[in-house]
């Protein structure tokens, strides 16, 4: 079992623009299952409220995993669009591109969030 600590921070630059930062540090389980190693990352994003219902967010993320069997450094650039259909329902779409050889080339996600 591993353990981690992350601290999400949001700073509102204006009514329509916010800066998001999330540093993370983990005691990750070694690939062979024996022991722990350091893994850490930082994510920075800029969110722009395009309208009352739509928010556009750009993010950059750097991740480092110091597993003894294979060290890896990943870099990701992402762009997402969120649509608040109503007060309790949100739809999201995100595209991400890998910036290093250790990172998957491209990914596309879609999501639905519902408040109960």
C-alpha cells in the first residue's frame, strides 16, 4: 500500500479567470511490490469562464516516478471544456497530449457529473 499527499489550490484572478495549482508527493509502491519510492507531480491550470454555463481550462502537468526498476518523467498538456447543463448536472470533455517519451501520445476523455 502506498500513501500520498496533495494540496489543490485555486486563486481567482477575476470573476471569470482562476489559476489552479496542485502539487503532489507520494510514497509509491515499487513495481516489484517490495518497498516504496518517491513519486511527485505538479499541475498548473488556467480556467476561463466563457459564459454562465461553459468553462474552458488549459493545464500543464509534470510527473516524476523514481521507481528503482524504471524511472519515468512525464509531461502532459491538456485542454478541457465543461458545460453546466443545470445546477446539478455537468458534462466534460478533455483532450491531453504527451510532452515526453514516457507519456502516452494523446488521450481523449468525456465525463458526466451529477449532484445528488
